[in-house]
């Protein structure tokens, strides 16, 4: 990583949860696409056919099933960052001890007798981790005498009783009547609508769950880059962070809501949209980008990594450690980030060498112009407005 990367991002003002939620909402803005005149035809073409079955799993059976990744698959890449608290986990175990029904889990059958978890992951992991003695109970309301005890420390009769408790599972096999014309991702639709536990997953968390791949791992890797985190005001990466993130990191809105990964993905999705002439809402195009890279070879991943890091480093140097910041503010602008990153990558970094001062001067002049400011900042997230934004950035970078 570059030598000039600061250890703290003192110049960046923080983003709130509401800010990031509005980011995700804005990604669903659509262009003026043609709408089918016959609503009945549209309904038939997009109709979901969901085959459902239910089963009751004992906790003992569930544990054995989770140990076999060919049966119930817990994808290690899917890890929501706002995890359940120790108390929430403990109260779930207490509910099972009290024989109080807990909400069912939803499984999606990918292949015959092979499932992935669509809803209920936090419950399943809490149960599995307790049975594996990874935490002790705390803050119990009806069984306070069990506080401080791991599973192996429970009386044998209570251990047996817990293992005999059951949790319901709803198994889904979904398809569309005409999948090539449905206009949406069936698994994405199911995952979004079925998610019921706690805080609803945002689009990037869902993408992280549904599209595990080397490309998804690359996005997470790039979001940990010191220069990226410094720019966006995220605590710098440290060893052991994945297993034991710091309090400051967990409290950082961009990190805890996976908006950092969303920011990285935007670069690839917008660049490819412009290069390939794709249409649709930005949210849809980001999903398309994830799916298109599901089976990337290592050399492609390496090329994508170099493209992103070299572009980020070039702009970091040109803007003297404060790229994407609007003059007179301490806040990094996501529209400016989109425009400059994609624009710089499209025209080639050789074009930028030795021209930092002229680029900075041109950038300040364009931001000061009301019409240019409207293009760069004021418009929405439709693809047309983003393309205009990138075109303006190319003019600035080519000044």
C-alpha cells in the first residue's frame, strides 16, 4: 500500500445510518423503460411458482446437518456485520430450553437434497456456536442459574433436553414460468421478501449472501485497503479484524452496513455499464455485475484488483490525499467518487501523470459552475445521469 496513506482519516466527516439507507434507496431509481401494455401478460410472465415443504429438525439433527456442507450450506463469505449480541444469542437458547417456539428458518433447495439458508442464519449460527462451546450464556431471564455456562457445562439432563428441541424449516424450490422474461432475479426476490429476523438486509448484504465468488471476495478485500478506508473515514485494517472487529469499526456506519463494499462494487458496475451499454436501475446493474463475475479466473481477478487500486492511488495523489471531497466541505461525495474513478480508469492513468495541479484547478472551476455542479452532484442515480457525470469527469481529468 502507498507510503503516503495517513493513519487516520481526520478530514472526513461521518455518515449516519440514514445517509447510507438513502444511498441504497437511490440505487433503485429506474430509467424510463418501456412498460408492457398488457398487464395480464406481464403478470403471467413474472409469476413466481414456489414449491414448499416443511420439516421439523431436532437441534441434534440440525447440528449434524450443518457439519455437512453438502446438505445445509452456510457460505462462509456471507457474514452480516451487524451480528446478534451475546444477550440475543443467550435468550434464543433460553427460549429453546423453555420450549417456546422460535420463528422458522427458510431453506432454498439449490440441488436435490442440498440447501442454502435464506432466512434464519443468525438463529442457526447462535445454536451451532453454543453447542460448540463458543460462548457462555448470559442475561437469562428465567434460568439465571445457567448464566456463565457453556453447553458442555450444563447438567446432562438439560443438554439432552436442548438437543431434543425442534426448530421448523420451510423448504422452498422456486422458479418462474418464463425465467428469461421475468425481468428480475428469483433468488434475490425471495431473499429480500423472506428476510424477517431483526434488521432487514440491505441490497449489498443480499448480494454478499447470494453471489459468493472470488469477485465478491475481491470487493471485500478492496474495502479493507488502507487508502480506501482512509478516504472514507473507516478505521484502518488490523490483523484479526474479521474474527474480532474493534468497537470503533463496528460503530462505523459504512462498515457495519456493508456500504464500503457497495462503494467498491459501484466502480466495477458503472464502468462495465458504460462499456457494455447496459440499461436498468443502478441496483439491477450492480446485481448483473455480481452475477457476470461469478466464475472469474484468477488472472481476471488480479486485473480487476490492479485496475481499482492503481486508479485509487492515482486520484489520491492528484488530490493530495483528499480525493472525492467537495471544496469547502469535509465530506467525501459518492457521485464525485463514481465519476472520477470510472472516468480515470476509462481514459487511462497515463493521461493523468504530471497534471495534478491543472486537474485540481479544473475540478474547482467545474464545481463552482452551477450547471456543472448539477451534473456532478445534483442529479439522481439513473444511468443517464451517471454517464453524464462520468463524461464531465473525463473532461476534468483531460483538462
